[in-house]
C-alpha cells in the first residue's frame, strides 16, 4: 500500500516586512532564495522549503502552535549564529535524550525557529 503522506516539504514563517525578512533569512541560513516575489519568498534548505509570507496585519504576539526543527551538525554554533543576527532565545540548546539536542529562537518577527541535532535520524531512501 502506497503511503498518502510523503513527509515534510515546506515550513512557512509569517513576517511583517518581507524584504527585511528575506535579507535576514538569507544571512541566517547562508543561502539566497530560489523564488522571490512580493507575495512569497522561498529558500531551499537542504532539499526542504523555507517560505516567507507577508502578514496582512502584524499580531502583538504569535502563538507557538507548531515548531519546525531544522537539522544541524553543531547546534551550539548554529544557535549562536542566529543570536548574533538578532534572534532571541526561546529555548537554549539542551539534551532531550542522548544524543539528541534541540534549541529554539525567536526570529525578529516573533516566529519560533528550531534546530535539532539528531545523528540517529535517517531520511528514507
């Protein structure tokens, strides 16, 4: 039986200033967008899409309903890199069961961006 769900494809972050966010995310993820329009900016991050959508109205606070974790090799280095660009701590790097580690930051628009070091996870072949 063929599976209906193929896996994660896109994580989208809502931002109040698309141009500013585009520049920030390009520095943070060290890559340029492959799709760049006034209604959507898309980055290819290791074969997965990071999308930016402009907000119609800027909320006073965003609810943390879903957290996307981007895989990393050196969680402390990536965490510090994002902080150096103006992100703020949501959850500092910590162990969630050896050898797994997670960390999260708030981007300048209040979105939570997560990182995970998980050397035992493998993508399906």
